[in-house]
């Protein structure tokens, strides 16, 4: 009976320690639109690099803002500045996917994923204001997303699917180790 109890605890501890908690940034409900970049929103610094990222509720039709989100709740590059960066404030993250449109004119979008200022990933995609471009990236262990474009038109970004990376979840790892050792000692005692 004790052996089963310790085995269940060990399995639960392992399950808890290996589950990553992901998030999707949708900018809904809308935050206050601003022409000033936001520093800390969803664990990211949106005010890094030459180009700043702001948030809008632009209901001007037809625009790429409304193509991406009917209410226009999106992030965009302020004043069409480039390049823009979003830096994760909690270490590194996995970028699974993101949606883009051009706000006004068709353009080519350049994305790069960095870790410790070293480029790990890059992609080039054409975007327009008429269709959402969903990018399945699956970029692992980056700390910065760098965004630039071929045009001075603004781009719009939404539905950012990411997961924070946790190299060693310390409290859960200690719990896992403790439960494993307790299970081993309990099994040894039970076997005698």
C-alpha cells in the first residue's frame, strides 16, 4: 500500500514539473491605446530597440488592423519605426506562432529570434492588409523577437502564442527529488 502511495506521488510530481504553462497574447480585452510604447505587458519589454511597439484599437476600415482583429485590438510598430523588438523579461521563451498583417501597404516582414544576442532563427514573409498571415514558427529558447519590414507602412501583430522556458523549476524539482527518495526508502523498508 505504501509503495503505491509513493509511486503515485512520484508520478504526480514528475507531471507537475514537466508541464509548461503557455499563453496567447491577444490584446483583448483592449488595453488603453497609446502612442507611447509599453514596457511591461505579458512579461515582455515592448520598448526595446530602435522601433517601438504600441497598441491600438483602430476601427478604420479597411485596414490591416481590422483584418487581424475586428475591433482593431493589436500591437503595431509606432510611427512605422524599424526594427522593433520585444524582449522577454523572465529569461527565455518558446515562440510557437504569431499572426501578422500589414496595416496599409503590402510589405515584406523580417523576423529574427535571438538568444543572448545571438541570432538563432530568421524568416521572411510577405504580408498585406487583406489577409492574416499566420506564422507557425516553433522557435525554441529565445529571449528577443526582432521585427523589421521592407516598407514604411505599419505592420500589425496579434495572437502571439508563446511558452516561458523554465530551465530548472527549482521548487518542483526539489519536491520531485524528495518524493523519489522517500519512495525509495519507503520501498526498501516495505520490502524488509
